[in-house]
C-alpha cells in the first residue's frame, strides 16, 4: 500500500508539473499574441511572465482536484502487477 501511495504522489507531481509548464508556455504565447506587436523588443515581458506564472500556479492548484492521467497510470500499474502475480503462480 505504501509503495502505491509513493507512486501515486510521484505520478501526480510529474503530471502536475508537465501541465503547469504547458499552461505557462501557452499563456505566454497567447499574451504575446494579444499584445499585438510584431517587434520582439516592444513586448511587455513583465506582463507576459507574470500572466504566464499566474496561469502556471492556477494549473497546479487545479491539479489538486485530480489528474485523470495519474488515475489511468495507477490502474495500468495495478493491472500489470496483478498479471505478474498471476503469471508467477
């Protein structure tokens, strides 16, 4: 049971961080596009970084509600463990 808990925590952290990074990047791109400038030096980078950081933080907080990919990976591991146990008997 303890090993499954550790695995679930590791999977959750990995999935939540990946989601937060993707959210950060997508928000940064959207913010730059919304500013509507074609010159890279004219971008308000403080606005882009602060908006994207807030989106990343909100993504982590939203992940607390649950991540379906973690549940799927845990079910797959449980299935594989059961099959390994049956094959060894």
